[in-house]
C-alpha cells in the first residue's frame, strides 16, 4: 500500500514539473557510501540547450569539475537544486555520472568507431 502512495506522489510531482518546464528528465543514481550502505538519489533536469553546452566547453579550460557542476546547475529544475547541491558536496564524483547522462542527450556517445579505409 505504501508503494502505491509513493508511486502516486511521484506521478503528481512529475506532472507538475512537466507543466512548469515542458520535457523533464529524471536522473537516478545509486551511490555506494561504503561496503554495507547504498544511497539512492534522484534529480530532475531540463534538456540541456546548445548554449549551456557551449558554456560548459568554454569553461572546461578553467577547471573540468567546476565546469561540469555549472553545467548541471544550469539544467537542473529549481525543485531539485538544493538536493543536488547537498549531494555534490558529499559525493563530488556524482557530477561525472550525471553529467555523462546529460551530455549523452546532446550526442556524446560511449561507442564511436573510427576505421582507416
């Protein structure tokens, strides 16, 4: 019964975010805090714009981690911002995991092939 309530609350939150931002994407991650503890986190993002990507590329020379965090904060919905900020303080490598997913939406591929002809 509790599972149904949680699912219904999740759907209504998602619907509210869709109304406010249009297309919204949920990024979930499981963080291994230690050998015995896992933490599940989720955040909601808008689709990254080309301008946001351009800013990311331009600021990468100043510091890759800082640029990636700015890219994430540029695209996170306001309702997930505080949670994202708190989790990035505790787990800084989380930015890489989430950033990879958002960059994938813009065409970053895990498998790109090059073959000499």
